[in-house]
């Protein structure tokens, strides 16, 4: 099996890239532009498995939590492009 072949997730019908992309740096050590570059490269490689949590950068002064989700864009046109493989 190749490194880029999707794999079933447990007993579900979901198929995911074998390497999850951690979003903990989005909105913290990676700004929006850098984050989009990483997300675009991951999607271009076939990635579809993101790890994120609204508490990742909540402890950083000036952050409130949810920065990574804001950059990923859950619910935005950009997120549907990534979900569909459109980058």
C-alpha cells in the first residue's frame, strides 16, 4: 500500500489520508498566509485528515482559542474547496 493511499478509519465508511495534519500552529506560529500554504500543499498531496481543537492557542496572550479553526475556515467557501480537493 502506498503512503498516499487512503485508508478506512476504523469500522466507519470514512477514508482518510494516512498522515493527519496537525493544525495547532495555525494562527499561532504560522500566520494565515503560511497556514494556507501548508493546507494547500497537504491537499495537493491528497491529504484530507486534519487535527484541530479550539483550545490549541487559547493560552497565548492575545488569542482566545479557535484561531486554527478560523484559519482553516470551517463553514467558509475555502473549507469546502479543501474538503472537495479544490485546494
